[in-house]
C-alpha cells in the first residue's frame, strides 16, 4: 500500500480519540462475542490495499480498495467515511471483509480531507457520488453487480441508507450510529440540540471544505433563525423522507445504534424501523455516539461488526447466518443480559 503524507494521520488520530471520549460507556470484553468464532474459519488471500482516485459528480474522491485475490465475481461492500474522518477509517473491517470474499471500496465523501468539492451533508451530490463509486467498482474490480452492499459509521451510515433509496443496486445496508430523521436530531421536542451541530461544524472547519451551504445552515441553526429553511434542508437529507423508495428497492437494512446516542436520538430509528417492509434488523447497545462499534474499527472482536459481517453474508452471499435467523430486535442493557424480541412492540 503506497504511503500517504504522515501529516494526515495526526488529525485523523485526534478525531478518532474524540469519538471515543464522546461516549459514555464501552461494553466490556464479556459483552462482545468473538467475531471469528461466528464466521467461517477459513479466509482467502487478498490483493492487499491500494489507493484509488474515483470519479464523483464533477469531483475526485479518494478511496482505498481491497479485494479477494481469487478470480471470479465477488460481492462488494462500499464504505463511505464518517464525518471528519477519511477512507483509512475502515482498514480493519475492509481487511476482514476482503478475506471473506468481498470486494471493498472505502471512500472519503466530497468536501473532506483530499476529496474534491464542498461538504454536501448527505445531499443530492453525495447520492450521485455513491452511485458513481458503485459504477467505478463494477468497472474496475471483480464486483458482482447483483451483490452490492453499503455500510458506514455515523455520516457514512446515513449516506449508505439514503443511497439505498436512490440506487436500487444496493441490496444490503448496515447503518451504524446513523440517523433517519435529521430534523428530529436537530430540533427534537421543538428544542434546538446544539452540542452535536457545534462539534460537527468544528470538524468541518478543521478537516473539510465547509462551503456556503453548510455554513449558512449551521449559522442559521445556531442563531435560531430561518428555521423553516433549515428543516427543509434537513428533511432532504433524511431517509425517513424516502422510506417509500427504500421499500420499493427492497434492500435488507440493519440499523445498530447506541440507546444513549446524543447525536442521533434513537426514537427516530424505532419509527423508521416500523415503516420498513423489507428484511430489517434493529439493535441498541450501551454508550453514546459511535461507541458500540468503535473497537471493531480497530480490528478487535466486536458484536456490532460481527452482526454486520453476518448480515452481508446472509443477503449478499446467501449463507444462512445466526443474525438473520435470530429475533430481529436486539436490546443490550448496561450490566444485564442481551434481550431479543420478534418486533419492537
């Protein structure tokens, strides 16, 4: 894998540490079932990582690509990076997926780090970019067009789920610590929730190209003005606004969040889950935003990522896995056994 400038890793590490420190609880070792034990014991040789410049909608997107070395067509997973991070975020999950037969393309969304353009906040340009990334993946790797998945943490989660409304080639989604209703995240109970937007704006100023659209909306939000315009902007970036299109495209959707998420309060996911008509799963674990899945990004055994791998195995390879045959609603209390239910009610 060719080196990137060392200076990129310092703010990346800072952002990752900030994500860890933002959480309230990390499940202890006893809470995490061994990922390897719940997947196939054998792994495949891979191509190793390579960097790639992908064509977005008028911009260049930076990406990391890894695939099985074996010939033939393989299922593929697209991983958009989190807010403030870049494609290197997913090195460990990408390696695991590739070793189990997946083509993996992790990319940095527009406006962040070395990707071109301005931050579009999961808007129409990000949706076009995701489709362009899928086009590139199909043209330049051994990806099977009938077996495409998308997954991500936080910002990447929202892009992945929204993308399944606009690109029917996405057959499975894993949304980790994402949102479905951005207006609810910003104005739940008609009250501005200012901490998260403030942190998001700081990350955009330090690590991205904010652009006048995002800056204007965040400034309006902070000043409590032009509320109707901010809400319209947020609705256009919410999967809840496109649930009919998602149901028409019928992807398998896994949503895993923390029930203490202060960025994206979990009630919105419950409402959205109830409206989905395709294969679906809802999981809540202890902690704050992006905490439950964090250790999986480091390559450690992690319940959330284990379920993600099994979700893709089930719906992109056709292998029967425990996660798809278990009750579809999972609640992990803090310091108590995991609870599973056939439905939310």
